[in-house]
């Protein structure tokens, strides 16, 4: 298992908080963003769902890491327990960190579509990255939870980041695209933020499109789906036409 670090912390509570813009893909077929044309804008451009939350908290006790802004690891873990309380799902883990068994807790919002698709006793792969590059885009962060046997995506948190983060690589094998349906960007006029619509898909399967500040689901089969909360997806021309993303994907049991 791999763990990189520069200093030791006895307790690190890592909350995924807004950072800086990152670049993204566009249309699922060609990787380019799609701009809107003149006309009525979709109602979702101005609306928001108060239930949306992409907040994720990662608690590490006794792990050798960098700081809360600068760490990277890819480890195998056992799920010790999964509990839901007050709208939050907490997953207790024991992870193999350079030969030592260390505890971790991963917390994320409960999905109304169903309970999470991982359970006590399962083996998972936990991948996390955070770095703060002041000279190039600022803070970037992401967390992935995958099945240990086949690397299937169980959950992924994408939080803005520097320009070189690719959301598609974090949520693979799901596809990722975005569209400017809430107004075109222009270097003329004000530097307002334009809401984007994200499209996520399963290769050769279903796709779903979700506007910024909205949520939805991506069906996997009759019994499972990916619940998706898009807390922010926006574009602006203040920083070289950059895009900001903050969204959470988790695999849930729909009971079908």
C-alpha cells in the first residue's frame, strides 16, 4: 500500500471545503463544453434544491500524513461498520498503512434514494489526494472509495481544485461532461458566475444530467443507482475561463 507524507499528525480531521477552479470535459462524445444560444434559459439555472449536499468528512487518527491541506494515499481497508444518524452515513474503516492497521472514518450525507452499497466486513480501496498549490489554482481535493476485488466505484468526492484535476479520472469508469446552458461566457461585461449542467454516464448505459445546486441519480440496474449531489458547477472568465466543481457520487441500493 502507498502513503506519502512530510510530517506527522496525531489527529487529522479533513473536511472537504471549497477550493479553487478546475478544468473539466464537455460533451461526452468529444470532450468539449457546450455553450448555450440565445433564448429562454432553463428554470434550473436560477433554482436550487435545499437538500443538496456534497459535504464529506474524513477523520484519521494516528495516521502519518502531511497537513489537512496536503496529503496523498492509496490504501486497502476493511469496513468495520456502517451507520446512519441525523442524515449522515458514517463508515468506520481499518486500513493497512505501510503495514500498520490504522482506523479511519468516512462521513457523507445520506442519500434519499437508498442506503449505501457497501457493508460491514467488505474490503475496499481508499484513495485520497489533497494539495495546495498557491501558484497554480490553489487547493485541490478528491476522495475515492472502491471495491477491493474489482475496483468498482462506490463513492467519489470531487471538490474544485487546481486546473489540472480531471473529474473524469476520479469517477471512472463513469463519463463526465459539462454544458453552458445558463448563458454564454464572454470577456465583455461583468465577470459573473454561470451555472453549468453536468452529465454523468455509465459506458454503454444510462446517463443523467444535473444542474448546479441540484441532485439526481444515475441508474445502474433495477437494484442500484448512483446518487449524485452537485453542490456547485459553475464557470467564469475571471481565471482563464475556468470551471468550479463540487459534487458527490455514491452507489446506493434502491431496493428494486
